[in-house]
C-alpha cells in the first residue's frame, strides 16, 4: 500500500523531535528534504529558491546542518539518518 502525505502531516510525524526554535524558512527547507531525501547541492539551492521563494538558502542549510536535521554528502544534501529512520518507523504505524 502506497501512502501519500501532505506537508503538514510529514512535519507532524516528527514535530516532537524538532527544535522549537525553527523559523518558517527552516521548516520550509526541512519540508523540502522530507519530500526529497537526497538532493544534489546545486539542484537543492535552485529548487529551494524557486519553490519557497528564499533568495539565499545557503545560510538556512547551514543552520539545519548544525542542528543535525540534514547532512552533507559528496555534492549533495540528505535528510539526516536519524530523521530518515524515525520517518520509516512512524510511517508504518
């Protein structure tokens, strides 16, 4: 069975483990990675600018990296392993 989740429900699935001080832009970018678990750096920057109207997403990405919500791979950004694992378990129930 394939389940489709809307933005609010994806954030809601993990809200209890998120820092309370996330800004709207940080939540938007996190939402992007909840929907696109691994994305090349250039594509991520372009799409975040386009989809969320954020002129300079780089500082927001750095904040999410420091908070451990996303990870940097070789030429890409990924949703953190902890959040990926949490989503897997919570989407099953």
